[in-house]
C-alpha cells in the first residue's frame, strides 16, 4: 500500500483543464460559495482552537475582491465538493485580528494538522512563492502578468509564457549489509541525522543522481537503487524522490563542505532514533522529524521493508 507523507494527499480537484477558461474563472470569483485562504509572508492563516487540530481558515472570497482587483496574487487551488478554493497573497493587507485564528509556520503546522489541509497549504505556499520570485520575464525582463487562474505568467512584450517549476531532489539511504549511513548537513543547524540528499542535475536520471550524490558526499559507490516514495516539499517547491541505495563498500570519505558527520547505524539503532524523534528528543542520535521523508525512508528500512 502506498504511504503518503506530509504535504501529500491533496484532496482538491485541480481542474487544470479549465484554468484558461476566463469566463469560468470569473464565475468562480463571483460565486458566494467560493473560499480563499490568506497567506502573509508565506505564512497561512489557520484556525487554532484550544484542544483541536489547526484547520485552514477559509474566508469568503467576496470580502477580498478589492485586494485581488488591485493586484494581490490570487491562485485557484482547485475545487472541494465542486466549490472553488483560492489562495491569496495578503502580505500587503492589514489582516484583522480574529479570535481563534493565527498565522502559522507551515513546517510546524504540518506535524499537527490533518494531512489534506497540510497538502492544500503546501500547494498554496509553493505557488505564491513562485509568483513572488518570477515577476519579470526571463526572456526580455518585462514585468509579467498573472494568467490561467495563477498557473501561468505571460509577458506582454515578447509573449513568452512562464509556468511554475518543481525542482526534483533525490533523498537516499545508503545501506551496506545490515547497516545504513546517515549524515548531518554541514550548512544546517541542529544535531539530528538524516538521509543524504541533493538536487537532480540536467541530463541525468534519478538513479544517476542518487549514485552521484552518494559518491560526492560520502565517497561510496552505489550498485542497486530502489525507489521508496516521493513527497512534495514546498520550501520553496521541490519534489523529494526517496530511495534506498545499496553501497558496494563501507569506507566513507566524507565531503566536509556538505556533511558535518556521517555514521553507519544498525537497524535496531535506527529504530531507536525513530522513537526518539517521534518523542521530540533532539539528541544527536535522533532522526529528522516524522514529517520529513528522510525519517520515513529510514523507518521503513529499519522495519525490514528494504
């Protein structure tokens, strides 16, 4: 059975085939049943009542039309039960204080809210961040305009179209016999261990990227590469592609610009690390938190799945 991790399992119908239908989109904007989630500085507004899981603070769209019409970026996320769900960049707006609501950090929220809500907010964050980073045409430098309900930017000068991009990242657990290699990133604060990871480069397959990254970071040669799962990661917009990588040897030559530490662990040791990270123990020999696919790859290997 397929496992779905944080930011996966988006329940919305993305209706990609209708995004270019301007009349239909206009009707959704006028529909009193349409709802919008507000993000300020990429932090989503959520409802956080005491004793309950945080949920998306869906607002009626009509009260935010003035902001949309004066240029605030608005994205059609999709449909829920046939009703439109939008995301609005409200960074420039003065958000009224409302009891029971707050702007939340999405990484923290993902661990405590329903998976579907986290996935919707991940889509919203990634899309609004993309628009903020791509306001000018990469071909001629002219300011671009939002099109296709937020899923395209068009250049009025050279007519170029620009679409959101997802950056593929390989994240892998090198294994040799009954031990797995975990590392600590040299550029990121914290003492927890995680899988190795790196961006896929132009002209290589995912498997080739796994072999290259493991060799670059740990000096290991990888034979078989086994796919485990993937995870959308909206910081800013990556697709984490998870693998187990079988190393042909165990002698590590660590790239100290990438890793602060690298160590082999047994299955039992990794299971102990899984438990500690779930308990919130940030000790050096614990894993990244459960929302991270690196945690899940290590857990599944230690449990005997790979």
